[in-house]
C-alpha cells in the first residue's frame, strides 16, 4: 500500500465506516492507523472495504497476518487502534497476464510520463535558447533533474486535487514514490532523443516531432514492466 491511489482507496473506504474518526496512512511502513470513537468490529471494517475485495482483514495471529512474500505472494498491512491489531492482506499468485493490472500500470506510467516530460523538454528548450553552448552531457543531466522535479510537482498536485490530500501530505507522498521508475523513464527518453536528434530541438523539422514521439513512447515502455511487477506483487506504484 505504498502507492498514493491504493493508500487513498483504503483511507477513504475506512473513514466512511461508522465509528471511525480518522485514518492515517504511513506509506513508508505500508501501514494504516485507524482512530475509532468506539470499538469497531473487524466485520464492520471489512464491510467498508467490500468494494475492494483484494483487501482482506484478519484478526491478530491469523495465518495471513504474518505472511509477506511467501509462495502465494501475501502482502500484509497493519491496522491498529488501542492495542487491537488487524491486517489488511492482498494475496494471489504472480502473473504477467493480468489485464487489469496492466491497465493500472499503464495509467500510473502515463502520469509519470506527463510529469517528467514537462520538466525534461522545458529544460532542453531553455538551455538551447539561452545557453546554446551548454555541453550535451550537462543538458541531459539537468533535463533528468528537471523532469524528476516536475514529476513530483505534478503528482503532488494530483494528490491534492484528485485525492484531497493536504499539501504537505501530498508532497511527502509524491517524494515517497518510486524514483527507479522515474529515473529509468528519464534516461531512456533522453538517450533516445539524443540518438535520433543529437539533442537539438528543431521545431521546424517534422523529423524532430517524430523523434520526440518515439522517445516518449520509449520512455513510457521502459518502466512499464517494472511498474506492473510492483503493482502485481506488492501493490506498489510510482504514482
């Protein structure tokens, strides 16, 4: 439960359960702390997650509350209140043929691509217009950094607007996302662009736009299997 979408899903669902006064998500620990006005039975919390059957609650000491990464890829998340501990567990055998997960991975990767592309290409255009003598290696490094910054900013804004996170929580969540996916996307996009265009932005040349499209597709495809793997096995995402 380290992706913002999964965390927001669990948080919103549990907050709607009668007797629950607050839900705090700790993305680093994959844990959720539930504050209750009075004791709320496990069955009531489970009913609140009825629309999301992949999340199952179990009492402490149950078999599913101690499994993580075993043969059936069980992932457990702790939900605690006043000494009462339960576990939200997602189980299932790993497979590369889950179309639903591919769709989620593609959507997350697309968000990442949009965020990265904004800073990436803006930096290249800025440098070539105002500092045309900047070495290509420096341009690529600065473009990657700018892309990572705008990707975090873009995700922060999405979390604030779409998920109603507080700005601070949204920023912290965005920073906790997978930088491996973002960096891979940035490196592949810039490398492909450099190989096809030499890194020069020639807006009047149709071939430049073709190369730009190819580099963005390459940047999208590079981290897609990795994002699928994290979603399928650990229910984690870069966005």
